[in-house]
C-alpha cells in the first residue's frame, strides 16, 4: 500500500503531529508513506528527518489546479494508492490529482478535526461526491457537520476518535521539585494553548473561589504576549499568585502530565476530540472537563472523570475541590480512566479503525 498525506499548514501544530504519528505507525506495517506539504522547511524537515519522502507544492486549495496536476503526475506513476487529506482545502487537491492522473485505483480519504457545519456550495457538493470516505473525529463533529444537510452520502462518513501515542516507560517529571511545590500539596494541571477559548479565565475564577485549599495549578503552554500578560494581571488581582505556576512551553509534555494529580480542560468552545484529557487518562489521572465537546464521548462523570458546564466557574471550582479534598476519589477515577484508555482509546485501537476505513 502507498499513502500520500497532504499537510498544508504553515506552522507545526497538533495536525502535523497527528500526521507524523500516523505515518510512523503505517511504516511499521510496511506501508510506503509520503508527505505533500508547502515549501516550508520547519514542516518538511521534520518529516524528512524521520525518513519520509516529502514533495513540496503550493497547496492553494479549491482554485489551485497546479498542485493537483503536480500530485496527479506523482500518483499516476505510483499506481494504486490512497491520498489522505486532512481538511477540505487539501481534499480538492487530492481529488484533482486523481482526475489528472487518469487512474481509477486511487482512493481519496479525508479526516475532519473541526466541529463546524458542513457547507453546501456547488464546489463543496462536487467535492463530497468525489470523496471515498470522510472520517470525523467524534459524534459531536458529525452532528455539527450534518446539521446543515450537506449533500453527501452519509455512508461515506465514519467516526474515529483521535488518539495519542504513549511512549513505553514514560518517566514522570518531578514537577513538585522543579517548581518548588511541597509533597503534600495537590497538583492540578492544564496543558495546551493559553487562549480564551480554552477557558483559562474561567479556570482562574474557579481557583479564586477555592484559594484557601492546599493545591497548586500548573499551566503548561504558550499564548500571545498580550493574553499571557492579561492572565498574569488577573492572577495578581485575584490574589492567587501563590496558587498558579506559569510553566511555559514544555516538550515532550507527557512526562509533566504523568507528574500531576489531576488534569483540567475548561474549554468554552466545542472541540471535536481534544487530546489533553486522554493524556491524563493514559497516565492514570482523572480529569475535570467541560461537557460541550467530544470529550464527553469518552469522559463519563463520576466514573473516569468529572464533567462541568462550560463557562461555569462555580461548577469548575466544586469539581476541583472534590478532587483536591479526596485522594481516594482521585485514585478511583484515575484507575478507571487508565483502564478505559487502554481498552478503547489507545493508539492501536485508533489505528485499527483507520486501517479498516482504508481497506473499505
């Protein structure tokens, strides 16, 4: 099998890492993988350093026939293969390439990682007809897409929850020692982009409500200078500077996650299948998450984590308090979280579903 993944972003992020991990797993199966990307060294070199063949193209989307022609020439010589796009813009390039190649033994698969309504313009209707499969990352993403009644054969749709690669024998970072946190202090953690959509302001409001409890909240990640300064000002004005650690960017982040007591995702927007809760679950930690995205499809309130309403600082503070005050509850929820991750959320489970879709 030969697979061509199209990656058109200008910066390395979660989508690029998703493709990187998938390529590495496919290569273990003896599959020949290739990357189509823009001529941007920060993207292409990461794949090339892993030994993956990279082709550089403009990747301009629906009106970019040149990239379609270039890719068409490549897949025509490659023979039977799969072109895997990771957004609708790149799906146009994939479909053009198949047309220009003149081959009928090329399939076009697309993954969608957004929770947005489907479009129904003439160009999109054409594209829906060309796709062989459209893989959604959650039921909530699927419902949002279908909410506008796009003219696509629903038999082409599949749902595969995105997963994470967990290295064997992850060694936890001693977060308490690094940030001077006493052993008896409960360690809560958020990691990800510092952005209003992640509900950081709500999280700080919640911390203010329970600032008399014995805990620290470690914030791992980066945001804009303006927003980061806003957060630091808020921390000072709320009198919670002794509760918050701005840890900045950390890579790899999983060893830090392993060193926490529980994790938090307070997103105020719907996310299709956020991965940060899975990272805590994989390390046997419970999570407090908002119930407005795909995370509610694998985090069950009171079983492997706690669910709260988005934007509700009172509920968030209450859930955090429960985990801060009750070590047995943290152990119970964390153990179940790890069992659930190992059972049906792990990367091999995800990959098996992707392979089935390719085969179909």
